[in-house]
C-alpha cells in the first residue's frame, strides 16, 4: 500500500515538474509569462505608489473639531440642515493628473458627530482647518443664533482600551440593509418638511438625543457620520472596463422595478419600438422613492458608534441600547440600517467566541479608527489584512481588521440623522444658546 502511494506521488511530481519545464522552455510561453509578470508587478507597484502619496497628502491635513451649540429656539425644519450640508460640505472638485497621481490629492471628508459625555450632549463637526470660516458662515446662514467654536478632540480623553487601562469600550458600525438606490425613512416621511407646530412634531432624532442625555457620570456615547462627495463606482454590466456612478446604478434598479410591467409595441410606419409601462400601486411608492433619492446630491458615508465608560461604570444595558438607535429610520419596504463589525465575543463568527483579551484588542482598534475617522483612506494593513481577505476559521487566530462598508446617502438622509432637535425636546443636558446676540444700533453716538 505504501509503495503504491509513493509511486503515485512520484509520478504526479514528475508530471508537474515536466509541465512547468515545458511552460518556461517554449519561447512564446516564456514571452507570455514575462508579459503577465510585468503587468502584475507593475499594477502592484502602481497601487502601492498611489497609497503612499495619498497617505503622505493626508498626513499634511490640519484637522480641527468644531462644536456647534444650537440656538435656544430651533424653529426651522431639518431642511435648513440639509441646505447647510449641501453648501458647506459638498466639496466636489476635478483633480488634474499632477495633483492626483504625483501629489496624492484627495477630496476632503467631514465627520458629523453627536456625543454624550457624562450625559451632556454635544454636536461636533470635524473638518480641515482651512474650511473653518466657510463652515461657520454657512452654519450662521441657516442658524443665526447658533455658536461655532473650536474645541479639543474629546476622544483623547480616553487613552487606551487594554486590560490594564481604566476604560472599556464597545463599538460597532452601521450599513444599509439594501442597495443604495432605496432611501431610509427621512424627516420628510415624518412631515417635518411642512413645519408643523412644535407640539405636533415627531422628530426621528429625539430618541438618539434622549438616550445620549440619559447617561450617568463616567459614561460616554459617540456617534460619527463620516461623509465625502460620492465617487463610488459600479461595474457596468456587459463591458470589460466601464463603470458608472450611484445615480446610474439607481436608475438601473428603477428599471428592474418597472420592467415586468413594461409593454413593447412596434410602430407600423417605421418599425421602431415604443415602450410604455406603469408599475402597480404597491410598487409606485417604491419607484417614486428611488427617483426622489437621486434627485439630491449624494455622499459616500460610513457610520460608527461607540459606548465608552470607566470599567466600574460600564453598563451592558447602555451598550444594548446603542445598537437600536437607528430603528426609527427603518422602512421595511425601502431601506434601513443594520449593525455589523461589533467589538464583542462573536466578532469573527463561527462557533468559537473571542477571549476577553481579544475583545479588549477589538475595542482598542475601534477607538483608534473612530479617533482617526477612518473610512475612505484606511492604512494599508486594513486593506490587505481584513475580514474580507482572511476567512473563518483562520480569522479566529489571525484576528484581521474589520472591513468597513461605504454606502451612499443623499443630503436629505444625512440631515435626518444629524440635525438640531426642536424645542419640543426638553433634554436638560443638551446645551443651547440661551440668549440671543444682536448688533448694536447704528445710530449710537461715537
């Protein structure tokens, strides 16, 4: 039996060696493999070069954190915040070859954040410092009585998440449950675009502010929505190299909805084909929602949330509550948010739970990713060594990084999940400007 196995292995190895020798001894095959190798290594070198120069460009950006203190009376609908996001944060620009491929220039991105520290709720915007004045003017244009000020980054108040540190952290990321074409439930669906009286408002951000405001001393909750003008590309079906943007992808999805109810008629005069169709009533609302989403500017977005507390103050109920903060944006017929990449024992799936030490390591990674607002230009180790490239069960031992999801939200959707609540929300821990500032009269004696 052993002799038979040895004979089989000997023959198989001989055949393999002969085949390799044949491939590299034939001139045209040698030329072919040389070409393949050149293209392969050239592509790798090019991608590494782009990564290097982009990281070098990003390292030169001076970031600041702006706190936005809302006015005492927020009587405007979230439409005002949508206009602010459109004007202040959509920094689309066409980069030339020298800028993009030599200097590594990238589009700026911003982080819209809602934070609770010991129950005190704050609104923040992280931005490149060169855009500070522009963001201030656009915020004052929509909310004249608000206050914009530069503050220290609150994330540096937490040093590390290790077994020896004083802190514990649970975090997760959110992604869309369905394709980008379908919108979440927005403030328009809640009727806030019609400016109802304060006592009749149903504001979807209220549960978030109430939860954040209910924390006790020693507890913190962080929420960030990181956005940049959409550059997301989709492979064009039936082509080798063509791609299209999220709007065309949404139109393709819309066509899939309508196609089963489309009629084709041939003209008797010239033989041309006429298309006509109308989806049934139960699909008409879905088709209209897709059309409405692509009628507004789109941002690539990533969402991350963290619950941070001193170890003696860490409450598992608060962690569980944070997982549910986006339920009010769920529309079962269209879209919603689902949680993933949680820093907990089942982080890598499978039948084996991660150890407490691994959970601490995941929490520390999440802390640094949140602090760096990492989504669009992650470090090289995140690109090569993540859960999409290292599969279970190998991931249980190698502990790869989470692979973040980037999806498209339009300005209406972003304004829905990040805007100032109206006066009907009486959360004492939400800081507001209590007095109105006014310019002095112009006729004062000098």
